[in-house]
């Protein structure tokens, strides 16, 4: 059923700076009205009418950094299982990373992702294509043709492009197509043997450290190239306040740059690693509490554009190892919003800014048909109970992998219903 009426609901729509109680009317999968006067439009024939007293309706969340195993590692995650996890977390659109096997670096694989998603996914799945062939950092992919096929961004996943001349060519070429180049800023050598944030705690644990300069030096280089080429550059995940300063400076110089942060770096710090808990082995690594607080403040001010889950499924073979040998990464589609709501409940970040960072802003950056509840938009809607208490149990996760750093965490707030094109794809009822 794609005719829907949500009554008595608090509507938060950052695309219109709207926060008011009213009604959302959906007809044939499209929003026809959303606001306090929406019922003037009448109720569509055969519509599902829901009283949403006490609930908040927001544009369906957009997660711009999701790793999926399919093709090549379906035992970790498939497009179908990731979409179920996304729907449960209130996420209606995901951008899938290209680091599959084979790598998404040609048209056929972009089309494979789109067809598989159309056949099996509950949510919108947008493929990101590789910047360089085989993610090797040497030969540029066919950016124009990949965009025509449906790629919404270009990234080499977990790798930076270490050859500056290659990056310059890529950024110059991508500019002609308006393509977004999204890079993880990760120095190839500095901190290469590190497994957590460099500092006193790493020394206590006897683990190799990753200094903040391992993020900052490649970021500052990338920002200079972005300014030189006038291309669209997105720093995929930053984790230290010095990176925010560098990006703000680049913006003042006229560079077209945006940035994201993993929810893990907003909600957790290096102390959570405790006694070598490998589910907290992440990249960027969890930083100090002072760094975390500074990044929350930067998010609240809008200096950090978007929040991503950095959903990265790993199985027991890659996580049940000594800390130094375990793979980086954690699942996050189902917990991103709940972890972000902690920042709202603590009064650190407004609800409007949080939804903007998880929905409206990523849709704007990557040119997606999402992130808004304005009339005429596709009815991708997340209904949230801000006070719903719940406990994260590993067995309840819908992802095929269970490597969550939030196991046994107590949250307040979760998605009680998720709609994609007006069709209910998740409900707690």
C-alpha cells in the first residue's frame, strides 16, 4: 500500500527547516502534503491512516558509507541482508562501497548492484564506483560512463590515493561531470603498524599507535588538490579536530569540500577498547575523549557535514583474533540513529542538525532523490519514538555479521516504522 496518512506526528524536515506537529499525506508513493495544514488535501482512497501521537517523522535516513560483501563475500553481508538492517535502523537509502570482489570498477558491476538491489533490497541502494581500477591507485576508471550507469560517487574505499598526480587527474576529470570524489585519508606509511589511537592508553596496552597526523597529512594534501582542480571533494571520515580546522580553512580558500564522520567517533572513545575488545578496532581509530567532544561540537555547528555508519561487516574469522591481527570495522546500520540520539538527549546536538547530517545533507552532497518531506518528494519516511528504550543484543541484529561495538548498549530512541516510496518496509508493531 503506497497511500498513507500519518496523523498527529511531529514533523522534522531540515530541507525546509520545519519542526511542527501535523500530518503527512502520501498518495501513490509520493508526499502530497506534510505540515500542520496537510489534511486540507483530504485522505487518499484506501489509505492506511496511522495516529502517530508521540512520534517524530523525519526524511528517511541516508547512509553514505556502507560496505557490503556481495559480490564475493556474501557470508559477511548481502545486498538483501544489508537492506533489512538498514530498514530496521530507519535508513531508506544507502551508498554501497566498491570494495567487493570483483571491485565495482566497470559498468557491468554497477548494473549488477542496481539489478540485485531492485530485485532483493527493501531500501534504495546506490552504488559508488572505484576511483582507480582494482583500487590499485594507478589507473583511473571511466568516470563518465560509470556515472551514466548509475554510480553516485567515486571512492577507493579504505585506501587513499597515494599518487598525487593520479589524484589531480581524477579530480580534474571528475569536475567535468560534477562527480564527487570521496577519499579516506589514510597515510600509507605513518602509523602503518598501528592498530589504535597513538597515546598513553596504547602504550599501556602495548599496542602500536596511529597518530592523528596519519589522517591530517593526506587530508591537507587532498584539500590542496581540490582547490587546484576546483573539483568536488568529500573527506569520507575524519576523526580529529585538526581535520575540521583544515577543512574550514580550505572552504575559506574557495575549495568545494565536504566531510563526514563515523558515528563510532561521535559515540565512543579509545577507552572503550578496554581489554583488547576487537569489535572496537576501527578505522579511523577511536580517539581520545577530548577529540570526541570536539567532533561533537563541530557537528553541532555544521562544520562536519554528515554522519555515516561506516557499516563494515566482519565475521568471527576476522574478528576473533588478537587485537593487533583482527580486521578493522563494525556493523552500524541498525545502531547509527540510536547512537546519534544520545547526542540529542544529552543536549549536545539539536535534533534538526542530527537529521540534517543523517538525511538531508548526504542527499544534497551526492545528488540523491532523498532527504526531504516536501510535497512532490518520494515518500521515504522514518517514524521515530525518541524515548523507546531498547538493549542491543547481538542475536537481534539483522545484519549477517554481528560485530557491533554497541553490544549490550542501552539506547533511548529507535525507528518504529520505516517507509520507502510509501511502502512499509519495517515496523516494530
